[in-house]
């Protein structure tokens, strides 16, 4: 049974939660991070696990020394922890470690057994580029539309799946959007996908730290064939990620990266590849990263994924209610606070009359609040959400090609982590209210090439806080 702490105490479990940063007015303030959809800070338990392990860190596999044997044991234990976390079956699935979810999806795109008959990937217009571009590079890719508010258009999914049924090899879909927080009905989609004779891969990079993943047995029509996760979004920013998928896919064929660790035997004219997952983990693996990911998973499970979801829903409900009180704010996606529990705590906004680059800059320089702005590696989705005409989109593309991002379309994204609090949301709302009425002190100038705004005559002394 989970023994999670009260919501107000979650922040105490994180590294740097009380760190102060410099402000434009010369003061300092505890940093408020609402950019968790990009990366999350480290859990203290993860930091401790890494520090404790570094005493014994060594090379893994085939080493005879004590430290090497211990490191190998821990590395393989981490793999088992990941498999269990996503509800995988060790007899049917394998876990392949890599740098992040992007690398995981690229690996699957290069290793998936497309055929002349089954050569289409069905993905959606709401995907992060990491679950779009790898498929475009590998084979023909068809995009399912989204509704005007940004949800997956399930009717269009059904239409395209039926239209290309005899050619669809794989459906590649996100578990949850990194822009709007919409959660896709992946098991429902999986059942339809398998009925059409295809497989399904779910990008869970955004989903994993917020909700329980359940891959289910391959005998279940609603099972997920492949799942990708990234530790840096799960409070373990030590450079690893994982692809969890069907063993039978990776038991055959040449790995996409070859070299040390991928073989059983090599002669001058022949190669015998290693078994899964080793054949797909070329070179010395990131053992420390695997330890960090496993430690983060253990901590999240101790908190309880249901408790995490409840905490996030409270934050999302509160911020949506507060934002709806502000006439200068446009909310994209679902603005109904009553449905906060049905989505992730990712809220994209714009402020009328203020560039998204400028709003984000003022929040950072004057209020010590970190958000993200722009297109969030999901350009087609942003264009849909903003309802840009093809002509408007082409003008924006032409300006970017000319290294002019001064008027690039985009949004300001507020994204929650487990450690965020209601009081932090209220600080953000107060800051947005000040910005809306022009109550800020900086004289901001825009860099045309990057689009970013900086206060004239001031920049933080980063070396005072950390340097190598």
C-alpha cells in the first residue's frame, strides 16, 4: 500500500526545490518551474541512488571483478524494474536502454519489420516530432487529423485505418500530448489496430510520470506492442530512456547500431549477433542512467500513480479556473476545469496583444517562473491549434527559412510536475495579471534570429551559480 506524503510536502523530495535565482530588479526568488513537460528535476532518492552506486560503478557484462559483477547485476535489475513499471511480460517483451525516447522511437523505426505488403505507419497530427519524423524517414506515413480543440479525431482514425487496412503495419501514437495534455485512448486504438492486422507503438515520454502504463499480454487484443519512455521527464535527468517491445521483433535482423556488445561471435566473413536486448545496445551502456531511471520508478510507485494523478488534477483544475477569470488569456485545448482529471497538467495559453516570446521572458526575468514557449517540437499540431491558414503557415515558414523568428506562431506552455503547488499557481496568475496590464519594469529587445526577448542592459551572472 502506498504511503504517499501530503501534497504540500512533495517538493521536499526534489533536488533544488528551494534554490533561489536572480531577478531583473536585483532581488532573488525561489525558482518556480512550470516547464516540466520539457524536463524534470531530479528526485533526491535518485540523486542518492546514483551517488551510492558510483562507489561501485564499473563496466557491465563479462567483467570478472566484483564491481563489474555488481554493476551488471544492478543494470539488469533496472531493466526488470522498467518492464514491471509498464506492465510488460518478461517472457514476451524486452527492454532496450538508450539515450531517451527519441532514440528509442528511431530504433524501432529502423528495426520494425516492414514488408512490401505492410509498409504504412499511421500516426497523428498531434505528435511530438520524435514520433513523426523517424517514421517519415523509414516508410510511408499517414497522419490522422485532430479536432478543432486538438483532440485526436477518432472518426478520421477509423476512416484511415479502414482505407489503408491492408497496408498499415504500425500505428504510432502518443499516450498524451506534450502541448495540450490530451490523453489518447490507446487501448481502444490498439484493439482496432490489431483487428486490422497491424501493431501499435505508444510514445509514453509525456505520459509515464503522470499515469500508470499497462502494456498487457500479447494475447489481449488491447495490448500495446511497443512503449517508449524517457528518464529526464520522470525526475531522473541522467541521460537514459527505454524502448519496451515485443521480443520477436528484435530477435531477428541486424541491429541498427553495430559494434561492441552486439555480437556473440565475429570472424572476418561472418557475424553472429547477440540475443535480445544486448544486440540492440551497442557500446558501453549508460549504467548510471539506468540506475537513476529505476530509482525514479521506485519512488513514483511509492508515491502511487493514482495519488500523483489526483495531485495533478487539483493543480490543473485550479489553474484553469483562475485563467478563465482573465479576459486577456486564451486557453488552447480543453479549458473545462471539471475535466481536469481526464488530462495531464499541460496548459497552453496566449496573452492578447503580447508575443509568446515576450510573456515567457518577463515571467523568467522578473518573476522567477520558468515556462516554455514556441511550438514544443510539435509544429503541425500548433498550426492546427492556432487555426492558421495554409497561406499564413507558408509565410511563417518563409520567415524562419530567412532566419527571422520574430513573429513565429506559438504558445506559452505551463506544465506541472509532482512538486508544484497551488500557491505557485497563484504566483503565476498574479504575474500574468501584471504582464497583461503592462506592469513590468524591463525594456525588452527581441533577437530576430531566435525570436527571444531579453531585457536591455542586464543578464544574469551564471558563473556565480555554477561553472565547470
